[in-house]
């Protein structure tokens, strides 16, 4: 096996190689003056089980690298090509919301699957596609960071109450709460635009004296969490920790969230200062 780290996932790829006690190599990535991308393997891949590790951040550039690298590995005689894609982008574009729109999740899957033998990802945003197989027609494994979030809560937080910031987060929030053995509730969110959302509790919640743990899969502009935090503060809640599996933190999202005096914990599927949950062990196990 040879673990190859793409430009967005060098550190995570090195950790995976270390867990598996196999060699590591960084994919060389460069750009031509007109912006086109080139990639190059720096160690021979012929006859190897190549494990390419690359999160889809920023989405479009990282996807081009995946396409070029995966096809090249096969052309150069790799025995198998596996893609470890800790953050799988475009999964929220899972329907034609307006006439004429592209269902990007499906088109992306069709484009990247052909050279792959295997794909592993962490908590993909499955909503209208209930199963990764419905969109990625290749041998796939889905790893979850729920256990890491639950362990963190058990170790660091007293009187936790898990809150799912919107209906789509119910699948994560409920599982985390079950593993912690604490109460859970889910907010209802209405989205008006990419950055404008409103939230409210659909259940009557006893939050008195509780430390609220907001658990979501993706933190993008941070507006979903910001609305949740503001709502909870109005209700008198003092202690809030936000958990996100994938911290994209678009623009000033992180700064704005920190301004609301909350603790923020993410996993290292996307490198960020808030990373405190290490998924490398889970991914190393998944490529067994
Ligand atoms: C969508 O439903 C996801 O689960 C997240 O809640 C969403 O992507 C967060 O986006 P933002 O941080 O931009 O509000």
C-alpha cells in the first residue's frame, strides 16, 4: 500500500500511513500560468494499492486533483486505487431545486468514480439520497465521527443536552446523544437564502442548568449555528459548545462564531485551528 496525500489533506494522510505502517508520499501539485493544474506522483505506483487522501476543499480545485491523480495512478499500473475523501463536497446539491438545475452530487459521482476501486468518506451529507450507494456506484464505506463527538462530550462536558440545529442534523444529534446517554432535541430551521436562516425549538425543552452541545455535520457560513446560539442565549442558556464534523468556515464564519463566546470543536477532515477530533484512526481502519 502507498498512501498519497493530496494538497488539502497532507497531515491527515501522513497520520493514516503511520497508523497502517505503510509508506507515505505527497502528490506534487502545480499550476500553469493560465491556471491549469498538473499533478505528479513522486513515488512509483505500479503494482501498488494506492490510497489517495484528499478532502474536497476548496471544492473545485481539489476535485480536479482527484480526477487527474486517480486516472494517472491507474494509467501508471496501480493495482488498486482507493479514494479517502474525508469531506465529500456537493452532497447538499442532491435535488433539482429549480427547473434546469444540475444535481451536482450525482454528476460529480459519475465523474470521479470510473478510476476508483473503493471510496471512503466521513459523515457524508445524506439527506434526499438516503444511502451513499444511491449516488456513488463503487465499493464505498461511510465512517462516522459520532463516537469521537460523544467521547469528547463525556470527557469534557457536565450536564450535556445535545441539540441538532436543524431537521437534517437529527441523524447525527440522536446518535451522539444515545452514545453519551443524555437528552436530545432538534431545532426547526427555515432557510431563506445561503446566509439567511431562522430557527426555533419544535419541542418544549428543559435546558435549565444544561450545557448545550450543538451537533451539525457541516459548518459553512456559520449562520445556522449563529441563529441557534442567539436563540439559545435569548432563552438564558449560558454554556454552549458547537460541534461540526466538517468545518468549512467560509469567510469570517469562525471569527463571528467565536464572538458569540462559544467553544467550537471540529474534526480534522478539513484542517482548521478548531480541530480537536482526530478521524485518522477511523479512516486507517476503514481502508483495511
Ligand atoms: C445543512 O443542512 C447542513 O447540515 C448544515 O446545517 C449547513 O450546511 C450549515 O450551513 P451554514 O453554516 O452555512 O449555515
